[in-house]
C-alpha cells in the first residue's frame, strides 16, 4: 500500500503474506527496491507485515532490507544515509489480509484510508500443495478483504491485483484471452463453482475430524493438515484446475470482480516467474520454484527422470519484467475508471523451447561439473524425459515401486531391520510422484496466453516515454533464452540452493 506521493503517480506496494503461507507471487522487496531507486521522491510506502505489532513489523522490515544484496545499489547511492532513507520512506504496518480490515484497528484504518492512493495486492500462498483452508483464506478471502478495505480509501486511484496467468488453465488449448473470470466459471464447462459451498465443505471436514474417535490431541494437527491438503488438490482437479494455488487464485479474481463495484482495478497475471533479467542486477532470485526444482534436482542427481514435451514450450518471465510492467500499468492507469487485465507472459512473442531448457541445464553441468568427495569431477547424466505421463508412471513403478515392495517384504521378514531405510525411500518416491502429478499440466501445457494488452502497454511506453522503455523493460523479445539460462538463471538457482543447504536462506 502507498500513500499519496508528491505528484509521483507510479509508486506503490502491496499487502504481503509470507512465512508459513508461502511466498508472494511477486517479491515485495524487488518492487520496493525498484520504486525507491527510480522514484526516490515517493512520499511513503506502507507495507503490511505479519507481526504482533508495528514495532515488530518495523524490525522485520529493517532486517530484510539493511545489508541485503538486493539493495546494494541503493546502499551505494545513499551510503551513511541509507538506513534513515529507508525509515523515512517505508512505514511498516502489522496486519494480515486474511482478516477483515486487514487486521487493523479502526483508527489505523481511518488514517490509512486518508493517505493511500494505490494498493497493490500480491499477497498469496504459492504452494501448489497447500492446505485448502489456508489457501482459501489467503488467496481468495484475502483478495476480498483487500478490495473491501480499498473501497474505504477516500483518495484511491487504483487497486492493482497480482494474480497468475494459469487461473485460465485446464484442458484448454489455443489463445487464452486477457479477460476476467466470471463468478462460478470453471475450466470444465459442465461445472459451477460455489465459493460459499467450498468454505462450508472445509468447515464440515474439520468438524468430522474433530469428532472422529481416531483423532487425539497428539495426532490432530497432522491429520488435519493432511486432510486439508488432500481436499484442496481433490477439489481443484474436480473443477479443472491443476492445483490448489491456481484454483484459489481464480476464486480471488471472482471475488474481486463481484466486490469491486466501481473501484478502478488492474489485474496483472504473470506466468512462471524466474530470476531477474537486468535489474537491479541479473540473476537475483529469492527462492526456487516451478522449473527451478528440476534444475536443483538435476544438479543433485536426485531426479532420474521427469515428464515433458521436448517439442513444447514454456512460458516464463523474469521477475524484474513483472515489476516493470506492474509499475508502468500503475502510471498509465492512475486515476482512470478502468478494469484491465495484463498477461505478463512471454510465449506468445518469444517462447522458451522446452528442449532448450533441457539442453542448457545439461550443457551447464557438462562445462561446470560437480566436484565429488574424492575431489574428482562428477559428470551428470542426461535426464530421461517422458512425453506422456502414463509412460513416466509405468517406468517409475517398474524401476522404483516394485523394488520398494520387495524391500517392504524383506523388511517384514527380518523384523523391521530396514524400516528406516524403507520409510525414507518410500517417502521420497511418494513425494516425487506427487510432484510429477502436479507439474504434469504445466509440462504438457498446450494453450498460449494472449498478451494484446501487454503489447499495447509496451508500445505506449516506448513511444511516449522515451528512455522509460529501457528503465522499465518488460519486452520478452529482448530475452535470448539460451544466454539467459546459461549465464544468469541456472547459476542464480544453484546459488540459492547452496545457501539453503548452508542454512543461510
């Protein structure tokens, strides 16, 4: 959220949802860094932070900003004044989008409603296998809460909502338009979604668990977590979405459409967000997700095979391009009574070929082999790719499931001698199969996202703003995917992976 600045129209930020509910779709700090670097005259950025009070929220913000690599350019620019600059521009607000009025008291709501002119809502849990109740609260009801809060803001010029392009997916093919999802609309034409009924279903499942004789105080949290995860995936697939993340983000758009009234709304829908292309430097990334899991798994040789169409394409977009498109959209539509959707995607103009990702990963590790325990190099084998899920499933059963069943029998006959070994291998197998099941719709994605509005926005920028076309680059045609993957993205993913292993991330 952002207060009115002194005439600078394209500055903002959005409520944040992090921690146990997963990462936001766009990283809050990447947006904050860009705003403060190119629009230092911004009056105030209000960040909604999950914390016990404003003091704790402020402490958390300073921890995540001061000394971080992402803010190096700003630190070099402001030097000794950097901390005071951050404290002047950023105001931390303790709250959470899952609550009415974002969890703020009435006096705080009144104060903010008089000062804010743009709200950017990117709060979300992006976990594909999230608990259904958690995903509903953050991705669906959280969006409605933000919208209702926005309608109280007397000087609001725009609510910009960050969604995902995959809210449109299912078994569809062809060009997917930049249009709003209607209430109840699902990828399956014969299904109608009733959000209130889904909320009631969650309550019923929880109530049944509570009343079950098999549930105790010790196992209740684990059983509820498992039940909610399974319910979310089951309901998503029933209505035609691939996972609970895109399912509940689609609900969020429905609730936004039904709640907004005459509120000016811009919806930004990125595809798969990857490391930064240019700003503030190439290769900044907060964590690994989606295609990055394959890169890490290949690096560790823990992924022997996977699913994918080598002749297909992947729709990916660098994180800084999403931020740039977001900021330009805010500048262009500031003060307009509008509702517009932007697909911040690449495949319609400059798709990433699936084979190129595979070849880039293999080529990178061929040139940069791992060093083994004996200081010798470890050559990575080529990844086995199956162009049909049924082939992949059959291979996994024969190569891994059958040996696991044999191990189970041996372990039983020997009185549990290999129980720990078997349990670990079985967990890894089940997790890998679940991962493949949820990624399959993306690996065999046949549709393409229409980006007509995005291309119009880009032409306006370079035609009317001169150098802004370079300052706010979001043109996917400027990406050489081979060079970007090899020189920027793969090293960035491995760097983050190493930090996680070392306990530094």
